[in-house]
């Protein structure tokens, strides 16, 4: 169960802000509202929210501008909520510092699940040494992965890829984020390189890309680890 949090909703549509307030307050959170980019940035600075829900189509500035401004001085989790469904828009927002991206119209249950995941990540900002998800046990200190009690033999890069995805379980991790983290900026465009490692990791996990149990592909954007 996540701790009650102050959540800032930056959206120019008052009905959307009201629609979000009801389920968020039902989960115990307090809600702050802002209808413009300027008011949203000021609210982040003054109210120190624990999470921001950000619309990209604001009347006085693009939401990406807001996101970049916030990222200049705050690491508050940001979930983008937008009608923009194109892959390029999603990648731009995630690479600019958003932790997740939900397209309007959206399901409230899914949105709340995404929020719980972000708040759990924030509460556990210092990464655990061991991650256990379903039948997987991933031991970071000893570089050991067990599936149903049986050890899996992964290369160092395969282990690092699994750990990165599993430590962000439920969240979308872009190809650029993974390539930068594991191979460095020089490989930021080597998406084919990454696909090879994901395919190898899936094979060792016994995962099926068409019906995934662990790793879901978000085409053209990145990957999401189920858990």
C-alpha cells in the first residue's frame, strides 16, 4: 500500500482535473490543481508535491517546456497524461524526464496502478539489493538470478538489463534510457543492438514476446517489466 501523497494535476481542462480529484482523494491523496504552465511550475516550487500529473497541451506553453523547467531543479515523479499518442511524442516526454506516459482517454484503474508504481519507486529510492517478482529472484549484490528456485546463467550485460527493467517494474523504460545506462551515449541509437539482448534475455527467462509474462515491448519506444 502506498503512502498518502500530495499530487499536483497540471491540466487546462477543469473537468479533467475534477475527474482525477475524485479517485485520487478516494485513495487518500491530497490534490493540488493548476490550469496553466506558469501556475504548474509555481505550484511545484511552492507546494513540493510528491507526484505531478502533467498535460502536454497547456494554453501558455507546451508541457515539455514545463517538464524541462521542473527537471532543472526537481526530481519529483512526473506522469504525462496527454491526447498525443504518437511514438515520437511519448519518447520526447520520457527522454525529457517523465517517468510514465498515459494517453487520453484513459482507464482510471490503470492510471491509479501507474501512480502506485511511481510512488513505490519514490518511497524506495535507494534500490534494494534483491528484487522478487513472481517466481523470479534477482540478487544484485551477488549477480544471481533464480527462477522457481533454479539459477539462470546470464551474462553481465543480460543481468544488468534485467535488473534495470525489474527495478522499474510496471514503468515504461525507453530504449534511449537503457542504451545510455548500459552502453553509454555512444550507443544511444543502437536499438537493434538492444533488441538482440532483449531477445536473449527473453529466451533465458522462457518469456514469449507475443504473450509476455515478464517483458512487454512498447513498439518504437522501449520496454515495460510486468510486476
